[in-house]
C-alpha cells in the first residue's frame, strides 16, 4: 500500500478571491501571520487570510485547533504574539478603538447578566458603548426587531431558552451596527428548530454584514457559506470555495465486508495493496469491517472497484457494500486535518 501523496502544506491566503468578490475594495478582515502561544502551547501559528466585504465565511477546525484564539485576536480581545490583523482597514492593536467598534463578537459562551431583563441589559450595552439616549433607543429598537426579541424584552435572561439567549447575545453584538460579525459556535447546544432559526437569522444579517462563522455543524456551513477556512494544529490547512475544496478531495471507495473476525486494519492492508489504491484505513462498522480506500491520482475508480471486489472474494470475505464516496465538506475537513496530524506525527518521530 502506498502512502497518501496529498499535500500537508498550510493553506495560503486567497488574495485573488478578495479581488473577485469585492473588486478594488479593501478586505474587511485581514489576518497576517497571526501567532499566539500560552506557555509551551502554540495555539496559533502563522495564520493568514482575508475576508471581503459581504462574505459569509465558515471557519472550521477540530477542538483545540486555534479557532477561538484566532477569533479573539480578530476582535481585539486578545493581542497576538506575532503577526497583525485589521478590521475594515483599521489595524487592531492595544489602541484600536476604531477597529473594535467595527466588529461585533458573539463568543461561544455568551457572557450575559442572566438576572437582568432583556431590555435593561441591552440598554446597559448601549451605555457601555457610550451611546447617547436617542442613539441608544434607536439601536435598541433596531436589534430587538432584527433578532426577533419583541415580546421577550421584559423577561429575565435566565428564563429564556438557549436559542433566545443566543439572540440576546447577537443583539448585543449588533448594538453598534458593526460592519463585521465574528460568531463563535452560535448554534452550539441548540435543538434542531432553534438551529434553523439562528441560521436563518445569520443569513439575513449577511445581507448587510461581513461574517466569520465558526461552527462544528458541517451541514450548516454547507447550507449558508460559499467559502470555508479550515484550521488544524494552529495552522490554516484549507481556504477556498466549497466546490473547489470538494473538487480537490481525493476520490474514494467505501468497502464494507464481513471479514469473519479479521481486524479492520488487516482488511485495509489487503485492500490497500490493490492497483489504483493510494491509501486505505479500516474501522469497525458494527460487527463488520469498513474500509475507506483513496484512489491514486489518475486511477480509474471502476477498475479499482473491480480489483477490490476480487480481493474480497479471494480472501473469503463476504462483500456487504461497495460504493463510490462523493466528495463532501466532511470529507475535506477530515482529510485536511488528518493530513496535518500525520505530518506532525512523522516529524515528531
């Protein structure tokens, strides 16, 4: 079995994509070589990308990949150790009040005063931002309407469902009418109906805002985002439109067999030796072995499928399933993050 030949180099910023999306207009979010460490832990390592005005971009990565740290640096709540960032053309640093005013931030765990009622809490948000009485009242009515909170403004925040607490969090992020929104897991822990409502709200906000959306719900990203950033191990490993990333994903064939008790790694080793197989990995699927076989560049999937079927028959196993796996965002995510992990493991050894 040959090794996977896919590149594990960190993704490069897509400057051309910004020009395509916004012409000569400067990007709304710029990250240049952002790095951050916490003691011996390198949370973010040289992350660079841009987001154009009007883009709704998905920001993905496994737990501990550096997503939240990157977003905190982009909102000015955490200063980078290296690199720089800007929002709406204004550099983010310790004195960057202009850039901070241009970005609204919804962290994963929304810091709300839960004993307060919704309207007084949002009025307090306006006071913190130094807004005068008339401006504060206008902003209050605007965010209540845009976040569909009318009828809930007299409720104490702790009595609201998590979905409506997220709406209150979005309302505070929108209070100054920022050009940029950074949303960290806005649908985390919500039931399916609430997920749909929050997702629809984000889509509506994207009509007038630039949005960087972090989430673990991959179908949600496929539903609303045309472009995706994937971070793993503190590095950007993918950046591009969904259709391009899926098109770059290696073709694969899924084989499920009743192997008579043979370990899935042994089945994978056997099937990975077939002509046209670049890599194979096996797992248990109930009592059966499930093997994901990646095609070598230029290999014909029909020829490989025939070879896999012959190998299964020759080993005396029972073939339960053999199908071509269509590239998806989930496939892209798993392949890119797994490639980096494998490369780091090789370097460590």
